[in-house]
């Protein structure tokens, strides 16, 4: 365990039980979410490549326009 994570757990241990459980649930949910995103992106590389190729082809054909952040 890194020193920073150890320090975070020391600080978290000072919280009351309810707050500790809330923090623990949040951490576990975030870790699971990261695992889901990792699986999603790992499983979608072919699709992402096709989408990128399609976008580049549209750009080459002049079907795109510059992004204007002021109009977002």
C-alpha cells in the first residue's frame, strides 16, 4: 500500500461508522466502474477503429466543420 493511500485510510478511520461505510461503498463502486469501463474499451477496440476511420473519411470529404467552443 502506498503512503498516500495509507494516510487516507488513517483519516477515514477517524470517521464515524456510518461515514466509513458510505466512503467504503463509494470506493468499491468506483473501482467496479473502472473495471467495467476497462472491459468496455477492451471489447470495443474494433468498433472504435471503424468509427475513427469513418470520421476521418467524413473530414476528408469536407463533411465536417471546425468546433466552436462558444456555440456549445
